[in-house]
């Protein structure tokens, strides 16, 4: 086995800064979303993906793949969202074994009410802090890392398919 290539001081500072930023940013965005819209980040992700899908419908497996979650974990989360009237599950018309997750009218109202505040929080806590060249660098960096991870399987869900491309 080769000896580890330890991080030098500059690399270590960048790595630790990124990890701290990611944790703090995720925590702040989650707090803002819960405070302003009463939604968790997974709630928002489910509602957002469904709101962008044709007819507000996605197969459970496709939604799990998008979220990088197991089907079991997503199914449990959807049960809680279903109790709140945000989504329903239906049998798949073309495959009796599968199910389709459907955005309800209440779910659509929830995502439409939450989205403006969430976008404002993303701007306030990240986007508006960046200069145009920094934003361009962040875009290149994030896509390079996602492309690498999707190609190696490191960020893939249990289904074995890679994450959705970032848009």
C-alpha cells in the first residue's frame, strides 16, 4: 500500500473551510426553511422535484435516485408527508409492482409558498456573497466534482444509478 499523500497546510485549510462552510450553510438553510415554511430540507426536495416533473408525478424509484436515498428511507419519509396531505402514492399503471408519487394541491401550495423564501435564503447566505468570477469558479468546481463522483459510483444511491445532473 502506498503511503498516504497528506494534505499540506493550504490544502488542509481549504478542505476544513469547505467542510465547515457546508455544515453551517446546510444548517442555516434548513433552519430558515423550517422557520419560514414549516418544511424540512427533504420535504422541500421532494416537493421541488415533483413540482418540476410532468403532471407532478415521479416513480418512487426515480425520486429516490434523485435524492440519493434508498427506497425504504424515502418511503418512510413519504408516509409522513402523505399524512400532512402534501403527496399521495398511487400504483404504477404500467407496472403493478411500482408506485408513483404524486404532488397534491396542498403540496403544490406548500412548495410555491416556500420557494421564494428559500431562494432568498440561498442568495443571502451564499450567492450574493460571491463575486462573478467566484460564482463561475464554484460552478466549474461543483460540476467537476459531481461528474467525477457520478462516474465512479461514489455518490450513487443503492439503486446503482448516479445522481441527477445539477441544473
